C-alpha cells in the first residue's frame, strides 16, 4: 500500500475514534504534551489520559494493521 493510501486510512481511523479519545491522543502524539499536561488542561486524571491513549493505540493498530506509526514522522 502506498504512503498516500496509508495516510488516508490513518485520517479515517482517527476520525472514527471516540471524540474525547481522539482529542487526548492528538494532544499527546501530535502536540507532544505529556500525560500530566493533558490531565491538567482537561481537568482529568493521568490514569484517564493513559486509558484514552491506550484505547486509541489499540484501535489504530487494529484499523491500520499496525502500519501507521511511521506516518507520524
């Protein structure tokens, strides 16, 4: 599969995440915020942040067949 096709699949997979999970995942993966920074901004616990990020990673791995992480670089 081409990089462009992988990127389109990733965009679709991100869009299909639960909104709060997507928001928290992108704050960490795209914006580079730590779990503590995200928790403070959203007034939630770091455990909640960790759960949302883990849920996103599991779902992205499933939808992308583990061919997605290189697209962040």
